């Protein structure tokens, strides 16, 4: 099949979170199954359109160039005014930047004639509608990675990107007098996917729907949940070039060495004490505030390393805790290489998210034999089961309410189990033997693509 994936991020060209990993891994998996994959994405690096690269179809001052990646092709949309900025997002005109990207991408898609288009989150939400408006028969799938961000803007945007005002109504793109690109993706796509089965049910409720639960319920017949995988080449304890010593479930010596190296790197005493870790965006969603509030109630001794950036107030609180507590280290930056060293060295990975569409951190940590402590929500609920001391089943410690006390109890249970070497070995084995590779999920996406493409070809006959 000829597949177009459209995304605001793709590793290794750009990344702020799991979306970049997702597009990279899915493209690799689809390409290795013999499909042709173009990833259409903004070019954040280009300060000017280079005359050396082929200038393909452009609209709105956006030019496209093709760059061959590992088995797939990045189709980079360049517009210095829209994309060459310090950060990927966080600007007042974000909704306009990505709407113009979507408009240019839609016209590129129509001219290329793919079998299926797979859009991701609000930055690409207008594409299914733009395709329908252009009377294109190319079917579209829209994946929701995070319902919190919805691309809401004044309705005048529709005129700018050439969407007819006939779509400005409650069953279309209108959202309380404004327009929303997330809603456009939900309404006009041919299939809707969330990145875990539990999240597909949660977003149909007011608690997790961020105001879109009604429209999701209305379109629930085309909604399914496909759990993400992780890239097994990128995240591989037995061959990871970023870590100090490699290891596998049958030979765990290297993990101890990784831990000693990391303790030394951060001047932590080299004692047999569980090393806890948190890696992630410091955002209310991720529950770092819960962790900070939980720490005083945790029973048992531990060391803790936090790697993350985000909310300034949260970063200040974490730095205060780390200066007051000699067992806590805070690294307030984005550091991919350090993330590898932490995943490999830590004993316990903490992910107390308030909501979590899928979550990669818990799967990566399990692959590195680092036992997760998670809240039972979204993809965390689908990937981590509470450890049962009697049967020896389960991969981690799961708590239910977003309360510091419940989190403290779950961390305390993990610390207690850590001191029981046999049980811990069994638990680490359960984590490492889990299969989170992309093959199964890529197969699910492919069968969805094929059924969309066959319906589309019957309709156009
Ligand atoms: P989200 O996409 O909501 O941010 P995920 O768990 O799906 O969360 O994916 C987060 C990804 O980003 C993981 O690969 C994680 O290791 C990485 N990551 C998050 N914060 C940092 C950081 N400060 N440094 C390095 N990697 C990070």
C-alpha cells in the first residue's frame, strides 16, 4: 500500500514526546512489511527554502522536499515564517501555523494520490475535511494521542484555509462559537483510533473527554483503540550503545553496572537501595505534583532521579525537594541519551499520570527491567498489572485514585518487594518478558488501512 502519515513530530527530525516515537516506529514497521510510507511533517530547521532540493507542490508559501529515511520517506514542509522557530509549539498562532500546514499537506496528498492517509492529533485535524471538500476518494484515519489539546481558534481561520462555512455547525467543526481542528479530525475522518483500548472508552466520558466526549460518543462506531508499541531497536538493553553495560533477562549483571555508573554520575551513595526514576513532561497530566506530595509518606529508603522539563512552578518545586533531600536528583532538561542511562539503571519507574492515552515510559522501563509504579488509567491500565505476591503474576504496582497517599502506598509496596530478592527477580522477569514490539500494532493499523481503502475503491467505482 501507499501510505501517507501526517504528523507535527517524527523522530529523528523533531520530538517533544511520544508522538515522535510513534510515527517513527510505525513507519519503520510498515516499511519493513513492504509498504511505501511517506511521513509528511513540518520542517522546523529550514530557515529558507533550499534551492538544492526539489521544490514540490506548494501552497501558502509552504514548499515540500523529500528526504529518504530508513525505509521510508520524510516529506518535509518548509515555510520559514511558520516553522523555523525555537520551539515546535507554544506560540499564539499555533492553530494557524498547523492549519496552513494541513492545507498544504492536503493538496500534496491529493496530487500524490495515496491509498490511505493517517493523520495524528489536532495539528493535522483539518486534513480529512480538506480531502472530502476536494472530492478526493483517499480515505483518512485520525489517531487521537491526547484529547487535552484541541486546536481551538476563531472561525475566520476557516476562510483562510478555504474550508466552507457550511461546515460551521455543531455537528461539524464548530466548538462553542469557535472552531476546533481536533473536532474536525473526529467528525470528518473515516476511522478514529486512540492509542490504547482503555483510552478509547475513557474519552467517551466527561472526566477524560475535555468537552469532546459527546462528539466522540456520536462517532463511536468508527472508533477503536490500538495499543502503541515501542521500537525494539531503539530501546534494547542487550544492544543499546548509550548505556554503560548491556544486559538481558537471562544475564542481568549489566543492569547493576548501569546503576553504579549512574549513582556515580550523580554523586549518589553506592548502596543497595532502590533507585526510583521519573522521566517525562512536567505537566499536570503526568502527576509530578502527586509524586512530590507523596514523597514524605513513602516508607523505606530510596534514591530518586527526575528527568524532565515543563511547568516552571513544578520545576522549582522539584529543585527545592532535591536541594533539601540528599537522595533526590533533579535534571531539568530534555536529554535523550540520559533517558537511556536512567531507564537502564533504575529499579522502579514512577508514572502517576492523571490520564495517559498510552504512555511509552512504562513500556520502555519494563524492557529495561525497571518495574513501573503507575496509576490505573488509559494505556497504563492496559500494559501494567498489579503484582500479586501469591501467584507471582503482574508487572508492577498499580494505584487507582489520583491521591498522594495511594501513590505513596504503591511506591512503598514496590520498595518492600525490592528487598525480597527472589520476588523482585520474578517481577523483573515478568516485565522483561512482555512483548511490546510494534509488529502486532502495525498489523492492526494495516488491516484498518486495507478495509478503508477497499471501501473507498468500491465507492469510487
Ligand atoms: P508523552 O507523549 O505524553 O510526553 P509518552 O510516555 O508517550 O508521553 O512518551 C514520552 C517520551 O519522551 C518517552 O520516549 C520519554 O522517554 C521521552 N521523554 C520525556 N521527557 C524526556 C526528557 N526530559 N528527556 C528525555 N526523554 C524524555
